[in-house]
C-alpha cells in the first residue's frame, strides 16, 4: 500500500545512491549488456562501472570485446581490456577465428598493433584461413611500419608450412615497393618458388607488371634475369603473356634475352614473340609489345616445334593486327608449317580469320594458288572445308576475286567443284560455276562432279537432287564413266534413298543400259530389299 505521506520530492536520484549500493546492484546483474546499460546513465556511473564491465567481459565472455576494439581502432578499449586481463591472442567466434592482432592489421590500426605486440601478441598466429599477421600485412594496403613492427617482434620473414604464399610474394603481387624493400633487407628468400608453375619472385613481378623499382631490387638481390619457371618460361616471356608492357621494357633494359627459346614440352621452341600472340586477356592485342620485342632483337621468323613462325601462328589465331605488324617488320610471307601449309592456307581454314586477313596476306605477296604439302591443295580447298557455310562462301568469293584457280586439282586431281559435290553444298557450287568451274572435270579415279554428288554422304535427298540438277543445267555429262566404267546413274541407284536424282538423270538422257567394266547395268546396282524388283522396273521403263 502506498504511503500517503510520500511526496514526489522524496524520490532519490540514481546518481545519489551510495557507491557501495551501486556496486552491490552491479554484482547482481547477470550480463555485461545490463552493466553497459547502467553505466550509460551518467558520467559518474561510467567511471565507477567501466572497469567492472571490462573485467566481467574477460571473466564471462573470455575478453571477446578485445577483438571488437582492435577491429574498430579503439585504443583505450584495447588498453583497458588488456589491463583487465584479456588474452591478447584470443580468437573470435567467427568461422575464421581471427585474433585481435590480425584484425588491427586488416584495418590498418598501427598504434593498436604496437600495443598488442608490446603485450605479447603472437606475431605468427594464423587464423583458420592460414592468414598470419605478416602475410596479411604484406598482401593488404596496411602501413609499411606494421610490416617492420611484426618483423622486429619475431614474425617469420620467409614462408612457413601453412602459408599460401610467402610474405615477399604477397608484397610483390600487391606491388608494394616499400614492403618488398623491408622484406629483402630482413633476409627474405628470393629463391622461393610459388604455385604449381614454380614461379620465382621475378616471374611474379613480371606477370603483375609491378613498379620498375621492384624489378631492380629483385635483380640486385641476385635473381637471374632469364631464370626459368617449371614451364620453361623466362620472366620476359611471362611478362609478355600477361601483356605487362612496363615489365617487358624494364626486363629488356636489364638484359633479358628476347630470342630465348622455351624448351618445355608444351611451349617447345616458343620465343617471347609467340607469347605476345597469345595474351592471357583477349582485350590486349600486344601490338606495342610485339614492336618492342622486335626492336630488341626478337627473331621475326623463328620457328617453334611445329615449324610455325610467329606469322603462321598469328594467322592461325586470326590475329590480323599482330600479323600486320610482323609483315611490316619483314616476316616471310612464303613460310610453311610442318604440314606444308602456307599462311594463306591457315587464314582460309581458320574459323577466327576474317576476309581482311586474306586480303592483307595477298597484298603482302601470298600466292593464292600455293599448294599444301599434305594433300597438294590450294587455299580455296581450305576455305571450303574449314569455315562454317556463310563464312566459307565469303572466303571462296574473295579468293576467286583475287585470282585463285577455280579448277585447281589437288594430289587426287579433285577440283573445288567436286569437293563441293562431296559436301553437297549448292551455295558453294553456284559460286564456283559462276566463276567458270569445269562441270565435267575428272579426278584420279575418273569421277566427275556428277559422280561425286551421286555418292554424297552429306545432305538430304532433296539437296542431292538440287545439286545434280544444277550440274545438269550447266552441261554435266550424265553418261560420263569413271575408271571402272560406272556412270553417275550406276552410283545413284546404289544409294537407294536418292531415287528422285536417278529419275532426273534418266530424264536428262542417262543410258539405262550402260554396262560397267565388270559387266553391271544400272539395275544390277539396286540394293537387295522388299522394293528391289519395283526399283528395277522403274529403271527399265522410266520415263514412261
């Protein structure tokens, strides 16, 4: 029951409560959160309870607040937590289980790093992601003084068992000249190899296009300018492959060999020029690098294990701009690869080559009727075989306009028109016929284009019929015989699925009684089956 004599003025302020009572109340609060709420009431309560709050955090929560203070840069909080007995090497509850020192380094809190190290924070304690203080400091953009502090307090300068990368490698990768200098001054191992490719620090510096000062420091420390990684690449070759133009220029200035040939299994015979033609990023065409290498003595016609020169390789990749530079510097236009294929053969074949590459090569002196060593074929054959239909037609048109022989015969005396028949490409046949292709040419077996379309393995029955009709329209001899005495009708009848074509041949005057050298008439070629007799009757009596 409320005392009727109680007045509003009789209320006691929380601040006026005796200290002993406040401490007694505090001792009965269950959580640090409750204490924190209480001390926020006034400055007096804050000064009375803040130490209690730190001690309570250490006792009940293991000093977890220390990690938070270190992460957020609160020096006073870090000092007070350490004074209250917090473990400077405690780990937070996150998946990484980070330490206060790691968090202070991550967020570049130099003074807190100093405080923690003075209070015996372990300079080599890693989190569960294998990040230790020095690797974190050299990888990130923290103050260089932090790197020096860690080393002065015993951090291992070189790689330890659980490091993903050595501190020196991290500093090079992040292009931090001052940190590289600190690590080298304190004895960092310059011969450490990194990753599956076993790249030296100089290779890594070349790949990352680092500041010239880093390259100079590494070379002055004793690294060989033409040292090799596991793939047999020099730092110059790595720099070129990564389009690191600044590193390329500096390495050449320091004496890198632009003519060095890689002798590993995969890159055998490759000089730096080849790597320039195959950059890591398709956004870079490396034209400046190519010019720089050639001006520093890179041989423009050096060949690799496949007898490819840089020009042949550039053409096979459809690298028109790079090929143009190589030609400007005197690359041979007549070179051939291991299979006897010229630059024009490769340009005609390559999916990635456009018509402007073919035009460039012909303008530079490439022979449009040059035959390849393997099958004795001209670039026209390669254009027909190599590219998708639309691009093949474009390339064929261009080559014909540039003077290629429309009736060129390969080693088997096959002409482009006969090849079009084998491919059942009406589009290509139309182009060739418009440019005067001989419709009754014969190959080594005596077969004409009409024989080849009758034997075609590609295309539908309607496409075969359309192709045969085109040849007949242009004067194809329907009774021509191959070396075995077979006519196109013999061949068409043997392929029972193109009877429409057989009918067209008969309509055009094909001899139904023509006998082959082995004594067979067209109706003898009918395959066995339930409709065989009907088909023989068709041959004897069509057209009615």
